[in-house]
C-alpha cells in the first residue's frame, strides 16, 4: 500500500514558557516491509539539534525552541510504501540484544492475574511462535477496546483488572505476559490505516513486538487481533510506552499544558 | 577461631623496611605532642571545610571523617606490581563496556551469562551501538583493594561510575606535609599533587571528534546537598574548570551550552557526579529535576563527552565482578595480576546452599548495595543478624553475593592507648583517557574500631595518608 500520513501535535501552554526541548522518534523505521518515499518532520520555530540512529535502529531527531512561547507545534507529513510481511520485522538493523527486553519496567510489572493469564494461555503451546500468538489472543479476549477507560499512566495490571483499555494497554499487557514466559518483548509505536475515510480511531497506534528464536522480532496487535501488515507504519520501539514514545519533550518553566493531536493516515489509489 | 593478620609494619617481631624510619618517628613523639598534632589536624580539616555527610545516619551532616596521622607505606616494588594490576583491570573493564554495548563477543563466547549483562539494571540499552570518544566508558576507575600478606592483594570491588574520595587522598597528604615537614625530608615519598592535572588532561583527551579547539571541561554536581559536594568543588578548583548544576546547562543545535555572564559557552566534556537516571529526563527518569533535557541526544550524536559514560555501571556490578578476571583473559590475552576474592553467587542454587550452611564464616553483600550498608559480616554478627540474613537470602537470593571473611592486613594506627594495629583497605584512582595513568598512592581507609573489618566512612572508618616510597 502507499500510505500518506499527516500528523500535527500542538501543545498549548497556559502561560508563556521559556523554551522547550524535544526528542522525536517520528521517522519511519527502515525495514523490508516499508520504504519511505517522502518524509518531513518539523518543530515550528525550532532549531534542529543532533540526530542519529540509536541502537534499537530508530531515527531520533532533537529540536529546541527558544521562548517565550505559548504554543508549540510538531508537524509530520510523508508517504510510505508498505508491504505485508506477516508481522515479521525483516531487514531492520539494530544493536540491542533481545535479552535486554526481558527486564520489567514500571507499567509492565507482572501481577498474579497477568502471570496466571500468561500461564493458562501458554498451556499446550508448541514453540515460541505459537506461544506468542496464544498470549496475544488472551489479551484480546480479556481487555476490550474502550477509549477513555484508562489513562497514559495505567499499568498492564490495572488494565487487565479493569478489562478495558486502548492499544497502549493491550501492548503493555502482552509485553508483560511474554516476558513472564521468558520471551523478550517490547513496545512498538507507529501509524495505522484503519479505514478509507482516513479518520480512523487510533491512527496513531501502538502494538507489541515479541522475539521468537529463529524468526526474530514479530509484531502482535492485540487491539486489532492481528499481526501488523501493510496498513501499519512502524516508527520505533522501547521497553514500554514511555520509552518508545514518538515525542518526548520538556518545556522550561513549565505552565499547565494541553495537547491537541490530529492524525490522518490515507491510502493512495495505486 | 584464631586468625592471624598480616601487619604491614611488623613481621616476625621485626620492622618491615618501608616503615623503618617511622619507628623512630613514633618513639620520639611524646604523648602530649601527639594529641596536640591530632587537634591541629582536625582544625586544619575543619578550616578547609572537608566533611562527609552520610545519608540516612542523621546526626551532624558536617561530621569529619577521622584522620589518622600514622601513614601507610608501600615500597616502590610493591607499588609497581599494584600499578600494573590496576591498569590491567581498568583496561579490561573498558574493553568489556565497549564490547557489551557493541557486538557482545564475550557473551556470544559464553564467557559471561547473558542475563547478567543485558538483564542488568545498570545496562542502558539507550547507548547500545554507540561508542564513546576514544572507546572509554570509565574514565576514573576506583578499585578497592585489600591485602592479606606480603604479596597477596585482592580486589574487593570495582567502581566504574563516579568513585568518590580522591579529595581525601589529596588533603591527607597536604595536611601531613604541613604538620610533619621533617618526615617528608627523611623519607623519599612519591608526589601525588599532580592528580588534578592528570585528571584534567585525561578529560580533555576524550573530547568529542567535533571539538576542534581546546576542550571546555565542566564538573556537573547534583548540588550542595550532596554528600560529596565538597569534593566536586575541590576538584573543579584544582583543575580550574567550572562547577555546574543542571540548571546552568542547556541544549541547542546539537551541543551543550553553559550559561555564563558573557553569554552561552559550548561545553565539550562533562565530568558528571550524578547518576545515569538523573542525567536527562527525556531519556531516563522523566520526573528528574536534576538533569539536562536533551543531553543524551547531544551525547549520542557526538556533540559532548560524558564521563563516566552512561551505562558504565554494568561493569562494576557485584555479580559481574566475578567475571573480571575472565575479561582480562578474554580481551587482553593476559593472566590477571590482581586476584578476585572468591565469590558465591547466591542466585545459583549450589552457591546458595553453601552460603546458607556457612553464614557465620562469610561476608554477605547486596549485589546493588554500597557504602557498607546491608552487609553481613558473619564472624562479627549476632545470631539474630544471621537469621535476618537467612530470610533475606531466601526471599531474594539473586540480590546477594557472599565472600569468605578476608584477613585484612593491619597498619599501626594512633588510638587512645597509643599505637595499635587496625585493619585497612586501599582505593587507588586510575585515570583512563587517551593514556592510562595512575598517581602513586590512593585513599587508605582504616577501621578504627578494634577488630572491625568494615572500613567504610559511613560505618566509623577513618582515613590515612598513603605513601609510595621512591626507589
């Protein structure tokens, strides 16, 4: 598919701030499954800082803005050609050992319920790939998609107890369970083309990646009961949502901030 | 259980050569003179302002670390061997860090378990694939060494992040020279006062490639409430560099800048005395107020050098420690000159069983602990303390290691009743940049309580001047 992305993030500050610094993971990954035709990333009125490819293969760009400002806008426009790789992250160069993704983080601490769910799902599994699929299905079955039920700070354990959540919660739950079963797992963030209108829910999307020996990293999207295909654009990864966040930023002299995000992913006619 | 300890001054009733002149010095010192000098030393320390606040102990935050006037002495030959061993270890530790953030050959070769490296809390995947300037991660390696015999030295632990205490090494010498000038004329002692110059040169030598001028070096401190703040400002003074806090720095256009009265000035090398977690809220802890937002992006794109490099802590973890001799063999193809203390990993079942059966004889330490806290010294412990550790070990075995109780050497120390042997250790500071250098000396810590084997300043330890005699 040829997908075009338009993504504008606007921060409004209740009082002028002295400046802001941002670290952006907002450039499509280099994999066999996606080829970037054009990509523009800009922080309005900002100065570009260092940019580099990190050990996990993500392209990081940093920006700073001198204040006083009351508004900050991050703009992304681009076109990516995608191919369905059945979820397998092929042709992606990285330096981080998969076992570095076995450590639990704050939102991915396994509680008794997550451990039990993982153990039950794993019962009778034949090999890593089958196990990963079973865990993903278990998460889909137990956490219903319901926006607004959880917040950005909700942990995997809380989401499971609630039985509701959004893609972040699904991914956190799956990551936690996979790690508990000894499979390295991480959080992937990106975009999803969900329907022809382009105004789909969760166009800014997240899913989990699980390491299976012999195959490498494989994406699993329990929120949509599938593995990422050519409707997905991958931006980067991390141990959890915060670590994989497309935007990490700090405003200096921070006032109360509010956030507005507009994302549209459209498919071009071929 | 009768244990004999190696006394560094007296051996078989005879005075060992390096201490020969000190025997007369002590003999000729009347008790009144001694206590007068001791008071003078304390006054000097107070005037300089050197204090050491200890976390969690309450009491006087401006407490002095007790200073013992009786120097500890090494011969040139003893020091040469130590120096070779320390430098060898510092090279191996740095090679290990370059490797585990790069290709991970030592793990692939099966010489160290993968989970000890990549599953380690101190392993920073954020810097995987990035090689710091000149391939150095740990620029100041503090190696804690104990002695059990004339030729027997053991490494107790490595400190690859920000080992503290070097200001004591320098001040102890300064004060001894002021109080006993004759002593320094009678003994030919290797100088250590070039430490700050070597440190400055070392830090400047690892400036990033992008730096095309005389590098600007700064020391980054968490602030005056930190227990080692005195040392931060002391070293900045001696090196003639700025002492900054995070608020004094900002990031723009791919570089780090320091606010000065003449406007922003580019910073090339940051000798940081704050932990990884607090360096940059955009990369590590988001709630950190101590850090410089965006610092890690500048670092990872080659705009600034951070010393020690973020992630260096994976080399000085107590569980990784066991494998340092293996690192020496693997990376350098040499046999280790300094020995490790035999260590039981309580995370391993067979080791744990042994440790539980021998608790009264062993020293048990937390893998991530420091400062002598959370430690069991079996032979000195009460039954209750031993039972407490037994349950701690049962609930989190992998969090502990155990070692035999070492017969730490003693050196003569001034005590209430005169002069008596007290146990000591040694922390030399090895500097790694383009060159690898070590000033002849280190910080000797002494357990002032009779019979005590715990030398940590937070546990009632004191310090001594440490001499290396010239040929």
